[in-house]
C-alpha cells in the first residue's frame, strides 16, 4: 500500500522488525499518542516509513531517562520552549551520572574491602550514610 506521496506504507510487523519493538508496544505507543498509524491493510495497522524514526526517538528518550508521559509532554511543547526543557533534563542526567559514579565507587570498594562484612567497614558505611537525606 502506498501513501499519496508514493512512499510504501509499512505494516506493524515491518515496523516491529525494523525497530526491535514488539507490536504490542507499538500499539501501546499509539494509545499514548506517541505514534500514529496511517491506516490499515486488512486487520493490520500500517505506518509511514517515518514511524521507524519516531520509534527510534521513543527508544532514545527512554534510554535518556524520559518516561513516556514526559516524552509526550515534550513532543507537545511549543518549539520555542523545547530547549529550556531539554536544558533541565541535562541537569537531571548530570545528577544521575554523578550518582552512578558514586555507586560504582561503592561497588568497587566492596570488591576490594577486607572487612568481614561491608557493614563493618567504616568507609562503606560512611558512603551509605551519604545516600540518606
């Protein structure tokens, strides 16, 4: 099936194969308003080829820590307001990266610590206390 512009439509199985995303997830993205089918070919949904890029965007956003609701909000944000929103996300990612570095340091210490129990180790306990508010 072709679109008015002549591009061949992809059915849901083709989009799933091209993106590695299960058809059920694609249908879920539709319900959330993140992905729109072009129509149907029999009982199967069809999509414009750009849907593959849209799914890639969804996957990239998820890998960057966006929830699907946050991504929907971002996609609905006026173009002039997107950059400030993304700037805030960079700050969130920077905090998460620092937190992961600290977690890595705790785990590395745990691998080399010679105390019988990690809770016997003053350095490890101090690191745990740093996690408390």
